[in-house]
C-alpha cells in the first residue's frame, strides 16, 4: 500500500498561493470583464501580494536566516521555498504591470488619462502650482540622510521618494534624502481640473496625476540651494506577523504590544521605480539589509491598491459590472408565520450571501436586542466592520438589560486594532467581552439567542461559514442557517460555556468543534465513503473550501481515491493536493473559481450510502483550522437545505466560465478555453435564481392582495 503522506504527493503551500494570485491577476485580461473591473483585479492581486510578503515570505525568510532545517509538506527546504517564491513572484509582478499598461491604454480610449506633470498645458500648470503650494508643500517633511541624520524608520507599505541632490555652491558631493508621500491625508490620484488650452482646444476626457509625480516635479522646493539629480519612488514591505506570548496574563495588552512591534518589523521587500539608478538601488538595499532579489523594479505606479478607489469613478457604469442587489430571503418570505421567531421555530431558514441579503442576519440580532422576551445573546466575532449595525444592536441589548456575551477575537490578522476598539465599545455598553482564548483563535461563526416563550425557554441559533460583516457579505459568498433546533441550541449553550468558563467539553449532539472533534468527524465521513467503495457501492465526496493544506486529511482523500471514491473539490486558493496521479488520486478532481465575488463558503457533501451527509463549516481543511482554532462544522439535516447545497455544489463544479481545473503538477487550465457546451457561470446562476425567487414572491404577494384583499362588489354585501 502506498504511503499517502509521502512528500512526492504534495505541492508547496507558498507556490500554490502564488498560483492562486496568478488566477486572480489573470482576470485583468479576461475580455468579458468590464475595463474598470479588470483594473480592480490588478488592485486585488497587489493587495494579496502585500499580505503574502508581510506574513508568508517573512516567515520563510526567518527560517532561512535562522538556519532551521525545516522540510515542508512537499519536501522543500526553506531556501528552496524562498528561491521558488522569488522566481514566481518576480514573473507575477512583470505580468501585473504589463496588464496594467494594456488597461491604461484602453482607459485612454474611454477618456481616462493618467498623465505626467510635463504633459500639462500652461493653464493646468498654474493650477498645479497653486495646488502644490496650498495643499502639498505644508504637509511634506524632507528627511536628509547623512552622518548627522541616520536613515529614518519608514513605515511598511508607505510610499516615499528617494532623492539624489548636490548643493549649487560649496560642497558638490552627491547627497541623499527621503520625501515621504502623504497619501494618508492627500488623495494619491489627483484629478486635473478641466481647462481650455491657450489654443482654445478642449481636453479630451479626464486627466489624472499621481501625487508622487507632483512631489517629484517640485522636489527642488524642499531643498533650496540644491540641484535635484534624481527622484525615484520606493516602498518597503515589512514583517507584520504578530508574536503573541501565549503565557501572557492579559491577552488584550499582549496584542496591543505586538501591534506596536508589527509597525517596526524587518524589511522583506523593496519596491522601486524601474527608472531608479544603481546608486539609489544599492543605497536603499544596503540600508534595509536586503538581498538583490528582494528588490522589485516597478515599471509603473507603485502600490496598485490605489486603484480600489479609482474604479468607482462617477459616470463610467458601462466599464463596471452591472449592479446587483442582494435579495430578501425567499425561504423566510415563504413561511406563513406571525413573526420572525415563529417562522424560525417552524422551520430552519438558509441564507446564501451575497445573493440574499445579510440584512436578514442583522435583523435577527437587532430584533433580539429589542424584544422584551429575549433574555440573552451570545456571539462570536472574528472580523466586523467599523460601522457594524450588529455592534450597535449588541450594545443596545446590553443597555436594555439583556445578558450579552461576545467573544471578540483580537488576534484576527490585520483587524486587531478595529476589533479591540469594537470590544471596548461593547464593554462600555455593559456587554461581557471575552478577548479570545490563549493559544487558539476563535474563528467560528455562531450567534445564540435565548428567549422566554409560553412553553418555556427556546434557543435560536445562527451558524455560518462567513464573518458577521455586512460590508464583506456583499462581495463574499457564504451560507448561513437560522434554526431553533433543540439539540443545536443545547450544543450552542455548551459551546459558549466552553469558551467563557472552565467547563469540560460536553458530548456534542450535532456540532463538530475544532480542535476537539472536527478532524475526527472529517475522518469518519471519509472512512464511511471508503467502506462503501470497497463494498462496490457508490461513494462520492464533494467539498468546497478556501484552502486545502492539511497533510493527514489529504492522505485520507488519497486513500479514498485509491479505494474508488469519486472526489470533487472546489478550492479557491491554497491547494497542495495533487489530483490525477495514477493509483493515488486519479479519482480526484480540483476546480478553482475566481469571479466577481470572493468564494468563501465551506460546504461538504458525503454520499453515505444515499443518506447524504451535508455540512457547512467555518473551517478550511488546514492544520491551523483543525488544530489551532476554535471552529464549527454544522450538519445540514433539513431536506430542502440538503438539496439546495447539493445544487450549489453542482453548479459550482459545472462552471465553465470562471473556473480553472488543476493539473497534477500544480498548474491550472482555464476551463473557458475548453468549453464546448452551454456556458455556466455559477455566480451569475445563483444571482439569477435569487432574483427569480424574489420576483415570484412579490408576484404572489401582489396576486394575494388583488384576489383576497380586493373590495367586494356591492351586490355581495346584500
């Protein structure tokens, strides 16, 4: 029997992530994507890359520098991983700016021009002179770098200008200086006012300047008496991983202390204008203690995240996706019940975001906050928007005298500061706030509402695959279920007792909880299919998730494939499994979808001899989710919901418009290039279905008012 854990059957995590970002970036050249959406994908890929360097590349560099003899899941040393990453990412960045150049040319055809300062006419130059003196000059602080002025600390991801200069008189040696670009207080993309040139010719379309180009053009204003020899934009990326002491007595204080350290992490990447001289390049590289391959020569504007704001420019709707509106919950509307609580008590309700509105979930919590019969609300929060109506509702509930318990995960990466602020706001309102658990991140998505009713206490529970964040719920695909199931309610109470006190884990009725029994539940489900396949019966696994990395779960999938189980995987990002290997994974197919919405839902289906076990979960199949996080996996037992999730999985696997299929070597092929039949776009299909159901409900309501509520004819009153 093959050793299914052998490194030859696995791909490197970091390389598969770069492959994922390649798929994201490729959307920038897909002709069916509107032009500004193509630019948006350039920005998304840039944002992804920033986080990748701050966390993953920084981690690999630490391993290399420390000399740790760590071998990864694919059998690669840290140095081999680092070399592979650098080679792939340099090519990715080259592609990114080639795509950007093509998009910029197409934008010009639509009247959107990014121009150089020297392209301005006389009237525009007069305006820019005034704008610079009024808005820019007072804000910028030049920083000399010499024996009296050591190289300053420059924050991660901030844009700066490196300046070479010499005095016009006296000492003529070349000196260096730094000009920070104040993008936090001045918009980086500056619209040039419409003007008429002296010749009377109206400019075609709209013109824009980059703030760094304006500062560079007026650099001599900051260094009077000097000649400016060269100005080059650059940007530093620093290690941003938090070092949390699990033995610290005060977790909140420990996170806040680590956040301060994050801002001063070691440099891991230098992005520098490709026009920069070797003098500037060597100067910055030496000061930052970076190697040559850590330097990325950028043939365009640094930090393409700037285009996130630009793609929403007014008046160009034809260059963006047609607007879509999240629809009301069709299931909730179909239940004939006097109120929200009665509807959920009658039957479970499933919501599919962003196709169905997240307001259903927000309403659930807001209603609980004001209902006099609600006694307690308990909720886990991982990522929450800064203006969340859920935070306001929880605060209101506490002020209304209800028992409110919130586990606010203050270790949610890059949301730490916002979560600490939100947690303190809740505490001030009277909520009991738990600041996470030492050694574990709480990544589960669950809300428990305890309500007194005529027949006693009833528990209402919301369980989901995504965060309680109304902003991301409009662009992330997620599934949630509202239920009054008694056994799930009992499990929910036990779950919160486990988080907030010293309670031992109970015998769970329905929920699977990481790191307690979630991994074992997954194994049991896979073993079930293996047994069916060995008995010559139908065996099928379909799973949708963000990432697939866990070595031992993958080994189980290999074992299942070798036994004859058909396995269909839909994995958006990191995926180290190798499908299609003879005798190992020939029954495994892997698809990945990159579309208008970010695929975030975790859905799992096991045929189980026709009984069909279906689950939703907060957890991906990664070691961190199964071993180091508090996660939940919830069985879906209501037959209509089982069928609904089966349909979702099917349409996603049938997608041949936005889907990629993975090859056994880790490469991907774009299924649209192979399409022969009818185009299937899973996201569009789900949106149309939500709109159709909502339309049918409205039509039924209108018909009810017309037929049932119409005034009776006069003769019927006799």
